[in-house]
C-alpha cells in the first residue's frame, strides 16, 4: 500500500511495489527522496510512515529495518541500528 507522511505544508509518499522495492516522492526532506537508499529499499515487506513527522520506516524480508526522512522524527535510526535486526513487525506513531 501507499503510506503518507505529512510535514508542515506538504507531504511525502512511499509505495511498496510487488517486487519488494520502495518508491517515494513528495517533499525531499520529509522522506520524498529515498534515492540514496535505493540499494537498501529492496526485499521490503512493509512500510510505515509517521503521520505528521516526515519520516518512514521499511521492514525488509531479512528482518532488517531502513529509515529515512526527518532525522528527529525517526528518519535517522543510527543510534539503534545495531538493535534493528530480527525484527518481525513495525509500527509508527501519529
């Protein structure tokens, strides 16, 4: 399905394709530009968006997680990346 993340006066969208790849568009800083993560956004089984935070998270088939968008809204998971393995489910907040 398509996930939407709203930020200020615009929005970004992310769509999960049947082949497991993610396509995003809209405000670049709010997650609309995931081109730098193209290699990581493959074999994805689920995508979630923060409703008003401007960030996205993708759960891959291998249990790893990819985040992008506004860092303070969850778009930067560097601080917990070493814990983001063997994940079975993801959920965002509104």
